[in-house]
C-alpha cells in the first residue's frame, strides 16, 4: 500500500536558497521511493513530501534519508520542543481524493 512521509524544517536565517539548492541536487536512489517534493510553507519553513511503494520501503530507506539530512543539517534551526531540526511523520494511504 502506498505510503508517504512528510518532514517539516526551518532554515537558519539566510540559508533558504542553499537548502533549496541542496534539495535540487539531492538524489535518493533507494528501492520503493517514487518521488519527492520540497514545499516552501512560510518564512524559512519547508516540508518535504515523499511517496513510497509501501511502509517497508520507507522504513528500509531511513539510514539513507538520515545520511542525506546530515549533508544539510548545518542549514537548519532547531524546531524546539525536543524535536531537533526535523518534525517527521509518515503513514499509509487510507483514502485517495479523485479529480
């Protein structure tokens, strides 16, 4: 069953474009990853949304995703509330919305 992950970030002041550029160059070559998109949600805030074949594929790719995050970690600000620099969630599709 299709799965998605969503991760919220806030960049340090002045690091927005570097963060966008890093994502434009990023490659996540792992089994089950379909596509991803970086979305600007506000001033210095972003979310990335990833689409996966299933939760097993997503779970298996976590080390690679963390490795990719590590290349950008210095651009990010702590979100507070014991979250660190990311606020991740993931799950399987329970309803699709038709056009």
